[in-house]
């Protein structure tokens, strides 16, 4: 599905005081056994904080043989040569970051596909580590047609959120009535998607591992 990512097309206890420990008994012998001499004030033992269980980590997708992370578990490689990116077909399912990076935006818009049969949420990530490709560098990854987003990041807002490789970004959707996710890879910091500044469909396949049309990604 041909794409464009120009300007957005839609608006945007107090703790209680420590209490001295109770005496073990009223006799001096018991006080000495407890390490407290008669006439000496007892000293409270240092308070120790109760351990707090860490929140469980959010589930992430698994790593592919190429080293990148599964962008849409259970999705099927689709699309056509010379498209502006790769289509992964499948009913709405979780979408994940293929690599770590910083969100340029995660919001509605930035695509021409905004009709009644389209879901117009898009995401652009500036990669922490650019991907070398034939003497050039993939610096940004672009996801289109999502039906839901994990977070909203308006373009230009600061601070920009960071995402980890495999982290969930949202839920896939559809364009022109076809349920799929579109993934674009943008070159050398050029993000306007002019011809020559992004990888074509077969080149995105190559980066992800050379998958053929019809191959289904792992379920996780």
C-alpha cells in the first residue's frame, strides 16, 4: 500500500515514629541478657523497609534471526515490489518496535490514508543505532494504519518518549479496507518520504531477514 508521511492530516505515611522495643522482663538479669544495662535507655533498632515487589515487565515480542524484533506477531508478509515500505497482513494484532529508539510522534495523521475504511494512527521512531544498508543508513522506522496506540506523542512535544526493542507500540488496523500494518524505513535522517530517501518493499524484507510473500511471522 503506497504511503506518504508528510504533515499530519488530522488535528492533533508519613511513617509512624519508631517505638522502642518492649523490655524482655523487669529483672536486671533479663535486661543485661538483652544488652541493656539498668538505668540505660533502650535504643530502638533501625527500621527496615519492607520489600516492594517490582511491577511485571510488559510483554515484548521475540527476536528474529536477523537480530531485529518481531514487528507484528502472527502477521503475514504481503505487499508488492516498489511499494514505499512493507505490508504485514493480518487482523488487528499487537505491533512492536523492531529496535530501540525515540518517538518522533505517535498520533493520528501523517498519512494520506484517512478515509472511512482507514485507521490513521501512525508512529515514527528515530533509531538509537542506525541500520547500515548499501552505504546508507536507516535512521527512522515508520509504522502506519494502526487502530490503537500505547501512548500519544505529539510531533514536536518534549520530552520525547523512548521505546525499547520489542516493546508494544499499539494495535494494527487497516487501509483501504485491507487489514494490515505498513512499515517504512527512512534513510539518512530524511523523513519527508521523497523518492530515494526510503527503502522499497523488497529492501525492507531484506533488512528483516529476506522473508518471502506469504510467510507468517512467529506468534510471539
